C-alpha cells in the first residue's frame, strides 16, 4: 500500500527540518547585483555590468524592460543601463529572483516539471492582473504588485525541487494535497533564506487565506484579488482554486480594494494579450 498524502507531506517537512532538503541558492549574478544595490556609491551602470556577465539574465531583463508592462511608451530600450533605470534597481533584483526561479528550479520528472510550469504561468497571470489593478487603483506601486504576484507561489517549485522523489510516491491528486499543505511554509523559508523583505514572506504565508491574523497589507489584497480575477477569467491555478459560484465582487480582497465590474472588465480586455507578451518575455529563460 502506498503512502498517503499526509505521510508524504510529513516526510518532506522532516527533510526540510533536518536540513536534508536543499533550498535553491541564488546565482552569483543575483548575489552580485544585491551587493551593488547595497553600495550607495554605485548605480545602474554597475548593475548592468554585473548582469551583462550572464547572457540569460541580460537577455531576459531587456525583453521584460521592453514589454508593455514596463515600457508602455513602446520606445525601444536597447541597453541594460536604460533597462535597469526603467524597471528600477530594486525591482530588477526581485525580477532576477523570478527569472532565477524559472532558470534553476527544474526537475527531470515530466509530470513535476509540468506542475512547475503551470504554477509559473498562473503566477505570471496574477502578476499582470495585480499590476493592472494597481495602475487603476493607485494604493501600491504597480511594479511592486507585479513582482509580488510573480513570486507569491514560489513555494510550489521549492517543494517539488527539494523532494522530487517523495513527490513521485503519490499520484497527481495527492501531489496537489501535499503542495497545498506545504507551499506557504516552504516558500516563506526560501524567502528568509534569500533575505527578501518581510512583506514578501507575509504575502506568501497569508495569500489566499482570510483569518484573524491576516496582515493589513495592501499588496496582499492586490495579489489575492489578482489571483481570483484571473481564475474568474478562466486561468485555472494549480492550487488555491476558488469556487466558481462565488460572485467576484463579494470576494473579500476585491471588496476591500473597491474593485468594480469596470475594473474586472478592463483586465479581461487586456489579460490574454499581456500574459502572452510576458510569457514570451520569460520564454527565453
């Protein structure tokens, strides 16, 4: 008789707790960029020189900087210093972490890799929706909303890549149960390991959950609202699906932000095209 989802989840948690699950480390390029940003004497040209050492990172940053998400004027950005100025040095660092998750969080098992890809694609949809909401309802920085949406489910590849053999002990349905049980906790561990700002950890731990201890953090509401709206528009997530019969305007994060039918309609008009553009921007990674 095979192991239950709870038994496998407990086994994976023990692996993490005992230090046998290796958390992915940030690539040298990301660590160097973080060091440059921390040095007040340095600027975008110094960041560009570091990123230029990695063809994959430099190409991805240029593609993303030229996307409508970050370059609505469509005036072509041809060099890395301009791209970094457009995105912002802090956002470049966080964006590199998102790119790194795409580059380095890989497994050999096709089924598990498909789950990672589906999770990333939905996170990208949430990022696009959250950013557009923040542009229409200016309560948070739109680029912060995009980056937070992009990274909010990073616990999924964290668990899969740290314990692929354990995940393969179960069928697809039980794997979802395991990820549902562990992704917030392990994503928060990863962000602590990567030394990201506390707001990212708060979003990871509380996204999708309405509780008494939920932080009153607007970014969290934008991510939850973006997640629900993308589901409502047909972009099914790997985890945390909301019942289809829930009226979007009654969804609590949407109510708190004052989102209306007009806002949702505006996202519906542009979501598919914008998402396809961002998939292409990340597609070479």
